[in-house]
C-alpha cells in the first residue's frame, strides 16, 4: 500500500503540482518552486519531445477550430414554454418521486421493524453525529494552526505536506487491529477509545488542505499585513482565517464524510470471541 501511494505521488500528482505552479499570478516571486523529477525527465528527453510536439500541434489546432452544430428547427422552442410551468413540472416530479420512495421503504421495512425502531435509529444516529462533530472540532483546533504555520514556511511545507497527503491516502483501517488489541489488552472503554478510529485516517484532510490554503496565500497580502502591523488575533481574524476558509471547509467536509464511513467499522468491533459494541448508529 505504501509503495502504491508513493508511486501515485511521484508519477502523477507531483508532476501536476510542479506544472501548475507556472499559473500562479503574483507580483512577488515564490521562495520555493515545486519540483518533480518526472516532469524534468519529460521536458529534457529528446524522444518525448519528438513524440509530444506533433500532439501539441494537433491539440492547438483542435482548440482553435470552430465547431458548427447542424441547424435544426424544433417544433416547440424552449422560449415558448413558460418557465413557471417547467418549475411546476419539476416540483411535481420531485414530490412524486419522494412519495414513491417513502412508500417503498415502508413496504420493505414494515415486516421487519417496529415503529419504535425509528426512535432508536434517530437517537443512535444523533450520537454518531455528535461524536463526528466533536472529533472534527478537536482535529481543527490542533491542525489548523499547525497547518498555517507549516504552509507559511515553504521549506517546512515541502517536507510536511507530502507526509500529510501520504497519511490521508493510507487506509487507516489497516491500523485498526493494533488499536483494538490495545483496547482489549487493557480493558478500556469502547465508547471512549474506539472514537479516535473514526478520525484516525481522515484528520489529515484538514491538515493538508489548510497547508494548501496557506501556501496559496499571496505573498503580496502577507507583505501588506506586515506593512499595516496586523498581528496577533487580528491577523488571524482579518487575514489568515478568511484566506484559508475555503480550503478548511473542503478539508472538514471530506474529513467528516470519512469519519461517518469509518464509524461503520469503529462503532462495533469484533476481536476473536469478544464483541466491543458502543453507543452509535451501528449499534442497531
């Protein structure tokens, strides 16, 4: 698994990062330019140049050519249909689809479940949601400041960001047996110590997305903030948090989705003849 992840990084993603860096639009020069030995190999290899030049010419011709679709005269043009009628038809289809789906779900579950089971689902699902929210909040408190610190230091970024991306890509469920063995060995509470399994492999999305946001923060803005002596909490509130917020939201959404997926294997664990269930959506 580690070899596969490293191969993807070196052969695909690292060349893409190094190639897209030329599209950065800044007045200041970036102190560290991303590099890729694979991209350098393609640029310097004579054979690749001979193969790629005809393809590049054909690609440029295709981009500059104009495609004219065949002319047709539909009987009913779109502008002749009232937009409100289209909205009503769409809403009606949504309502009909929702009613049909609900009826089918009730027909499939009614012979096997009781009405009180709905309350069990809602309560246990709420427990899992609270657990995910708490874990995302804790991971954010830890990794957002560290991600900003790392992202604003290019030399540190080149060392830490690949590690964070590797940990995010590595399937955390391969490490679950180690954690469960410790829980069983020391008879720890499953409700408490199984929770970190949900965030074990997904917290890294917050870290490397924040690092990416801090790295993409224009140097012009950093210099402007330093010129106006914006420091401390004002610097975080007025400068850095708005800059990294889209990146953080992306990382937090991805991490929360991964935590929900991990809850399937972390809320009810079997270890030999032992069963370690805990409160949550999987308990049912």
